């Protein structure tokens, strides 16, 4: 089994959060992903990369890059928003199917609830009640069922800071209710630690329900400084809590080796949330992150 290494637009500061204007043209980001040794990419915010599959196939093919998935945030806690989320997921799913991708990375509408933004990296347990979890999971299952029936794509759910699925307990509440045949976990190693867990233990707990990997490091030292300074989620990201690979506490060698033992045959996507005005930094960081993974055989 082979783990292939990809990167994503977020490593160039291209975020799915509303109101964040991309700093770089997509052609430059694709060139730099190729030049730093990655062979796969995620879609990024809808409309950043071309959404015409013919154009997108051409852009990726000439750089020998595969499209793997797309991040789709949905206000899942609100039953009245499920249909809107489904419609967007279907729009994205059609493009992904045309591109021979395999997954939609479904997520909460993270960063939109001020209380959760402020409490990020501080919470334990579960914020939602059991009744609210039932509503939340119903939305996940509804989207997963329609996406699979229509396009053959599977859902992997992305836990995330400043959302309702941040802590390991919250991931557990959702996974208890989500259809295990259609809904797996996108393990984001940095966000798992931000939420109070350990990514190695997450793989031990969930095994092959971890169906997709986001490789992100996490600085416990910066976290403590941010807590002392009452920094919210966006402040933590700006301060570099998600540092370059190898500079934080995440045990990437064990994570990748354990996933290989589980016969994981897929992609690991490097994600380093870049919030820097230095236009040369994203490419340099991407190269260092790639070299770091090569250092232990990936």
C-alpha cells in the first residue's frame, strides 16, 4: 500500500472562510505545488480553481497533479440549512466526479459562531445536546447518501477548531450517529491536537474509519501563549499555532506508519494554514514540509 503526498491551497493562505480574498492566482499556486514535489491537490474555495472540468483537467494534467477532494462547509446544526448545504455539495460533487476524485471533505460551517471562535482550543466534552447531535448527524447522513447515490463519492468529515465538531468527544458523538458505510473521518492531525486529543490515539481508536489524512503540525507552546493572551481561533492561526511539519508535537512518522499498517492506500495532504504577508514564504514552507516527510520515507 502506498501513501502519496499532496498539498492544498490553504497552504498558500487560500481559505474556505467567507471574506478571505485569495492572495495568489491559481496558476502560481499550482506551479509551486508541482515545483515543491507534490502530486495532488484539493479544490480549495469554490471558484478559486476553474470549475469547468475541461479547463481544470488541462491545468492539472500539464503539471501532473491529481484533484483529490474538496472541502464543503455546511451549517449542519440548523436543519433548515441542510438542503442548501446539500445543493452546494451536489454542485461540488459533480465536478469531483468529472475529475475522478473520490471524496468530499464535509465540515461544519466553522468560524461563523463568535462563541466557538473565542472558545477554540479551550473546550472539552461536547457543546451540543444529544437532540442537537441527532439533527446534525441527520444532515451529514442526508448529504452522504445523496452524494454516494448520485456520484459514487464518499464523505469524510473534517473536525475543526471554532466549530461544533472540535473535540475528540464531539467527533465521537457524530461518528456514533453517522452511517459508517458512507461517512469516515478526515483526520486533521493539527486540529485533533488543538481540540485536546492526540492524533496517534485517534488512529488507534477509529482504525480504518480514518479514510483521509490532513497533515498539519501543532505547537503546544504557541497554544499556551495564545491562551495567556486570550487569543481566539483566528488569532491562534495568525500566531502560528499550526507550524511547519516537525516544529510541533505531532508524531507524523508514527501516524503514517500506523496508517500503512492499516493498509491505507491513499493520500496525505499537507496543510499549513499560512497567514503571512511574505509572498515567498508559502513555497519555502511547502518545500521544507515535503523534505521533512521524505526524511522518513514518504
